[in-house]
């Protein structure tokens, strides 16, 4: 239960998840103030225990809950401000839920929210629980299939993975279906829907596969993403040459959002950036602006392996995936701009920030 006094979370309290989710199918009916989210989770008990099913969920208006096609009566489940609890569940089953959420009123910029007239998500660390009921922890990995339906004013319908299907609906709206074939924690889920321009390119990997590259920006801003695209292509080739890591999907996307509470986020195959860390106008941008764009684009791309495919067990391990990826982006910058200069900058940043924090 949430209280006014923050409660400590201790590493010694870690316990493996009681249930694992092999697959999740999400169906979004996107409306700014009344989005409906249907979720179908393929669950199985993790270990020999009789624990109840307890899923995280906040700011969700429940519509229905069903197990293996049987709609649960209110007496068979408990819903409060933070959890959905079902006491009696099989060892293997399918949970189907439907909820309503209000992205336009979500001013926390956490979960699914509206930004500049577009739908956008931020789920690290615990934002996914504001979208649907789910075991919102990084050690539960699932294969995601996502369908989005929206009015055509929301021109682009984007999510993680590869686009499987798109088209029009009988009522004059449109839809898109995305599938990510690799299991991932829910904090890496991403969704963007809205009017966006796109800068497109491609890259041939070391095994000869063609990967399509797209950077989505505000209308009229595509020319300001040219340097970011160049930095992305150099990052991908460098990761192949330095670490033997080849990109593993058919498509890699970046979206620039003005209202974003992180600098950037490494969502699998669909990175979301604050516009200030992606776009540069040659007439006004400084050398430092270009250097920062190059570094952040590389950092978020390198997370594809150190953070996405190989992820955290718990949030005490945040420093592992971030620390290793920072090492990788610093190594990349050293090769791009000179090892001695990069090392001086890294040490100056360490002394200015980390040493001061350690003395606090």
C-alpha cells in the first residue's frame, strides 16, 4: 500500500516472480481521453507454490477480467489502487483484461500520455503499470504483439519490432500490428501515434541483411535529423566491428518528442528522444551540440544488446546496464573524436558530478 513516507526496497528482499508471461497481446483503441486497452497474457506459474496472481496496475479503470475465457465476478478478484489480485488460478492459463485510461490527463509523462497532440509512452522504470495490469518488473520477459487503432489524424502508428500488418477499418479509422519476436521486459515497451515527418535510410549489416532506418520528427524538421542518422549508421557499424554485435530486427526507429521526461530511452527497436538531443540546425548548432547528439544516439543504440536483449534482473542492477553502455558509448566517441580528448572529458565529468555526489 502506498504511504506518504517512502518505504525502503532492499536487495535482500528480492524474490523470483511468482508467474511468468510467455506472450502478451495488446490491443489499443486510441482516444485522447478514453483509450481502451485489451491485454491477453499467456501466464504460467514459476516454481512450486500456491501464491495468488498479483499484477501491478495504477490509474486503470477496469472493464473486464477473464481467465481462460471465463469472466471473473467481482467476488473472484480484488482490484485496488495498485494491484489486481486473483486468489485461485491454474498453473498455466490465459488472462484477458480490458481497461480504460486517460492519456490526455496523464501529466506525469509516465505510461501512455499525450505530447504535442501525439500519443507517446515512457515505461522505465515502472510506467507500464499505468497502461494495463502486468507484473511490472524487469525479470519478467515476454514476446509482445501490439495492435493499435486510431483516427487518421494520428498518421503514424508505431511500436516495437517489425510491422506485420496495417490498413483501414470499416469505420474510417486505421490500424497497425507490430510484433517483437524477442522476449523483453515491459519497461522497454513503446508506442507512438501522431503526425510526424520521417527521414529514411538503410544499412547493410555484416551478415548482408538490409535494415531500414527511420527517424520521426515534427513536421518540417526532417532536415535537422540528418546528423543523427549519420551518427546512427556509424554507431551500428562500429558495434559490429568493435564487439561483433549486429542489429537483430529488420527496422530501427527513433522518434523525437518535445515533451519527454528523459533525455532519451532505449525501447527495443523504437528509441524515443527529447528533441533537444536529436535535432540540430546547422545555422545555430554548436560543435558541442553535434557531439552530444552523436554520443546519445550511440548510447541508446548500444543498449540494444547491453540493456535490451540482455537486461536487468532487478532495479539494483541499473548501474550494470547503464555503466556498460556508457563504457561502450565512450569507447565509440574515443574512436570518433580522439581517445585522449575523450578521456579528459570523461574524467572532468566524473569529477564534477560523481565525486561531488560521493561527498554529499
